[in-house]
C-alpha cells in the first residue's frame, strides 16, 4: 500500500506550495499534528498551514486562528456546557475555510468536531483527510457512515484499520503511530531521573491525571489520596506529576487538600521524561497510556467522569477494555479501574502490586516491545505522501 502511494506521487507534478488547513484539539492532537507537519514541511517547504492548533504545531510554522485548548472537552456533559462556544468556532472556521478554499483540510482526531466540518467542506469541493481513525472497532460503530461521508482519505495509526475501512468503501493508509517513531525502543531510566533531579535508587511512580481540566478535577484527588496510602506502605517512594503549565496551581491546591504536597513533585510538561524515569505509572485513560506502553512501563489505568456521560459511553462500548494497551493486546495486560471502582485504596493497591511482580513486569515489557515494533513506521513521510496523492487526485 505504501509503495503504491509513493510511486503514484512521484509520477505526478508536485504542488509547489499548497495551502493546508488543519484542526487539532487538546494536547494529544497538537502533538500528533506537529509530527504530521514535519512530513508536510519536508514535502512542501513553502507550505501554508493554518486553522486550530497548539504549541507543537505553532513551532513548525503553523498559523493558529484559535488555540487547540478551545476544543478540549471531557465527556458528554462537558461538551454540552461548552457547546455554544465550540459551535460558534466551527461556524466561523467553516466560513473562513470555504472563503479561502485550501488545497486540503486535515482533521486531526477530535471526531465530534472535525467529521461534521469535513462533511460540509467536502460538499463545497474541498478535499478532506482525517488523521487517526475514530475507534469504530471499540465503540460507536455507526460513526463509520459519517466517516465515509466526510473523508476522501483516512490516515490510520493502527495496522488493522485500513482493511476494516475498506469493507465500507473508505480509502485509508496505515502510516504507523507517530509516537512509536519518537519514543526510542530502548530507554535510559537513570539518565531520565538525573534530568528530573530524582534519586537513582528510589521507587518512582509517575502520576498522570490527564490533559483536560475535567479529567484533573475528577481524578487528581483520587490519585493524590492513593499517594497518601502508598506513602504509608513505602515511605521511600517518590512521585512525579507532569502536567500542562496552566494546571500546576490547581494540582498544587489538590495536593495540599489531600495532604501530599510534600510527597508529589509537580512539573511543567516533560511527561515523556517522567514515564522514562518511573518504575510504574498511575495514569488516566487516553493517548498517554500508549506512550507509557511504548516506554515499556507497567501501569494502572483509571477513568472517571460525570455519571451521565459515563453511562452513555458505557452503552456504546463494543469491547471490554478502555485502555489502549489492553485494546491493542486484546486482553487485560494492565489493570483498569473505572468510575466508582477507581477508589484511592484500589488505585494504591493495584500500583503497589507491580513492585511485587518482577516476572509479570518482564513479560509486560516483552509484549510492549513487540507492540512498539508493530506500530513503528516513518509516519511523517508516509502521511505526507498520502496527503499529496489526495491533493493531486
């Protein structure tokens, strides 16, 4: 599939400086789009890229009309609370894009925002690409029809997705997962600890409460109460908490309220370094769990949100897992504690259990290494080739 794309692109004249519009929501989308822009910039050094994005995209010459944080909502209830603002942004963005008519529009994840926008743009003759296939194999299978209506092409990050989409007449390319190329197969735990000023010999837990405000409000208190429980069992343990800069004051206050402000080291960004440095991570379900798997770290996955949102999502779930490492492995390789089950006591117990199971940790590392090889491709280059084919079609 990749070879055919490359040959077709080479046989056609290249657009010297296309105009490409992108929309990425929240931190994970900004990271993925930033890596995508690496390939786009290499393919077209004079490209003009604009739309909705964050710091990673801006660093690559992207012109953000709105920041990606505007689209960072958590669950159905949070989406409803911000619906008017988000709908207003989409309306303004659609008008602007129709007026400027870019060579291609690329929606990066954020399917609730992007798919409807892509469908509208496509009816106006603007070519559309969606980067990251919605998890139709995990939940909301009916979304495949919307995907078919909205996209000229889908860039898939998991190898089984193109064949699944082909069954529905949707053109797609497996481009690998960008993070599998960014995160090295072999990591250096000691060097990472030195960079973060952490002790070399202590047990270290990375606590990742999420990248959205609602996630932090729902989960950080539980995580920090779990830290208090773990401290009683293992007083020499250290806890590193990477987060976005805007959430540092909130997390500091939550840590103080839970009585663990002297135990947790809250840092700005550096989540990858924290995962590389830790022994185990207590982590919120999402892209970060795949990052932890690529760092070959044992983890405890937690997830909790507004009760109504959880019930709606639960009814639409097609598989017994919510964490990406478990979904990709098709079994529970790491524990998941969801909603009411995510108590501080349960979180602490599941996290500490990894320290007493070295053989299980070694087996997990082997499984995650195999997963890393499976997902690793030259994503930036392959995605740029696929986008070029769409533009020239």
